[in-house]
C-alpha cells in the first residue's frame, strides 16, 4: 500500500497535536487518547513520512525541518476541513465589517501588511485593521486578554493554549559596513565582540527574541557584546551600521533588503543559533471564527508570496 493511502484524518490530527505540544504525553491529552496510543501514532507517522518528525534535544522534543513543513500543511488542511464542515455562509468578505488588531514589530509589519491590505481592499473593503509593536514575551497575555487578534513574530516557546503556524522561515545574520576597516567578508568571534553593536530593544519592544537568543548564547560562554546603541526599530540598525564600524544582528531578509540601498556586508554569525522563524499565533477563543479563519488564510498566502520572492532573490 502506498504511503498516502495509509494516512487518515485521525493520524493527521495526531500529527497536528504532536507538533503543537512537542511532547507525546501532552499531545495525547490534547486529543483525548492514551500516551501509548500516541507513541504508536508517532511511530506510524515516522514510518509513513520517512522522517523522525520530532527529535530529543537538551531542551525537549523539537521538530525536524520536514516536521515543521508537514505541520504547516497539515494544520492548513485541518482548518479547511473544519471550515467546510461548518458551512461557508458565516463570513462573506465582500460585506463583512469588523476590526482586526495585528501585533507585530515594525520590521515584521513592513513585510506582511502591504500584502494583507492589498488583499483586504480587494476582497473585504469594509474591514478595518490596526497594527502595533508589542513585547513579544507577553504574546500569551495579549491574546488571552483579547488585546490583539493575531501576533506575528519569533516566539521561542509557544504556550500550550495558543495556535501557531510558521509563516516565514528565516535565519539571523550580522551586518557590517561594506568598507569596514577590520572586517572583510568573514567574521570571527573575536571581531564580533571587539566592535560595538547596534541592538534592537527600546520602547514597546524592550527585549526582541533574536537579541535575547544571541545574548543567551554568549552568556553561556561567559561573554557579552559591547552595546553602543539601542534603537526602537530594527530597520534603523542598517542605516547606522552602514556609516560606522558598528555591527548589528538582524533577520536575513531585512539584511538583504537593506543591502540593496546601503553599503553593507552580510556575514554569518561566528557561532550556531536556532532559526528565528516568523510565526502567526492566535488564541483558542478565535480559532473557529470564520472571519479569523479568513484572516489566517490571507496571511498564509502573503507569506507564501514572500517566501517565493525570497527564493528568487536569495534573501531567505
């Protein structure tokens, strides 16, 4: 029997739970089955997809690259099935009225809002939107207390009662001026520590997760960066770096976009880091709302176009 014929809706539901919880026992509790049954389901899924899907790390179970991609597709499929079983007459974009609050940093909003609004103006012109930056560490609080409808950003640990879809896989890089006196095309750890850094983190986004991740890695080695400037918007970093000897850590797409107009070097970090994938997150309270399902579908389409564009120009 071919692999696709061995897949059923129940197994896809189990896969969705496993990728959300990243823990066999919690995934079993989420769907109401025993731990041994979920372990058996994971074994079957691994066999079907020829991939471990989840692997043990020092910080717990983490998905493989194949697991992340499958989780996104399976989650989308389950949402479509859920929407189909409830009918399609509950939300009509052309006449729908409402207000969505998108919580994201300015850099992330700059990536996603143009595509979102272009689509909304075509399909749902009566909908209204607000976007504002937030402290990503309070994601659960914002969504739980209905202070926002959707958070878009890099969240290192997702609370159990939030839903998540990875929108844009990305890595982080270091940028330096193209004419930097001491750095030419490669970056050593000694150079990384020798020059002052422009660090994103003031105002409503005091501790961006990418900066925290880098500082945590350095702290474990007994090291620390020299912070020469803190800015409220990651987009400012490139402007400062381009005319100084300072360095900055930014997502790769932002680096590539900035390098089109500014004299910059884009450099791999001199140590390994986790990916800083952008996800959208939402609360269970809106999970089945037709308007919110429409919004999430649009965001997935916008993200797919961004990924396609990035693959063409090499900025991902």
